[in-house]
C-alpha cells in the first residue's frame, strides 16, 4: 500500500490501514534485506514510531513514506 523510499529506490509494500510501522519494517526487511534496527521511517516530516499504525498517521494508498537506512547502527553494550 504505502511506497517506501530507501536509498532512492521506490519500494511498494502491501499493507492495511491497521498495520503498524513495526510490521512494515519487518516486511521491508524480508523484501529488501534491510535490518529493522537500521530503518527509520518518516512521513510528512515526522518520525514514525514502531507502534504507529498507518491509520493513526493518516497514510493512505500510494502515499510516500521516507525510509532512512543507517547501515552502521550503534552497538549496544550489555
């Protein structure tokens, strides 16, 4: 449903309005092999949290969501 841009690439994902960003991150990981921890999703200039649902952010079919990919995520020490 929404289109995600990653490194200038146009990627289309299948989604319902009830899907969360976390679910879509997993879908993008499966489709493009981009780890979910490396993805930051933005819509209308705002960072989308994992719990945000498409309906909450008013993201509709064919709207563009920007995905920033950090290929070197920070290492969390235990």
